[in-house]
C-alpha cells in the first residue's frame, strides 16, 4: 500500500461520486492495488473495486464513533 494525497481525494470525493458530507474531509488515504482505505474526520471509508476491469465498485463506511481502535 502507498499513501495518496488527502487534499486531492477530498476534492474528488465531493464531486464524483459525492461521497463526503459538506463538513467532512479526508485525513489519510492508502491505496493497495485498485482498492483504497480512507480515514476521514467522521468515518472510515473502504473503496473496493472488483473484477478484472474494476467497473464494479463497493463502498463501505464505518462511523468513527463505533470504531474502538480510533477513539
């Protein structure tokens, strides 16, 4: 995995797809293959691209309030 630019991803995820709330921003982002692991100010977001072409995308979101390791 390698780190991605959090500021650039914040701008991208506010538009396509509109995944972030207006008062939310990405704090840290990691990319491993086609998948991404994001830590925002409100939640953990996992973007899982599936298949050979990566056209199928699954988004998982976990609120930080319910994540014991990040309290």
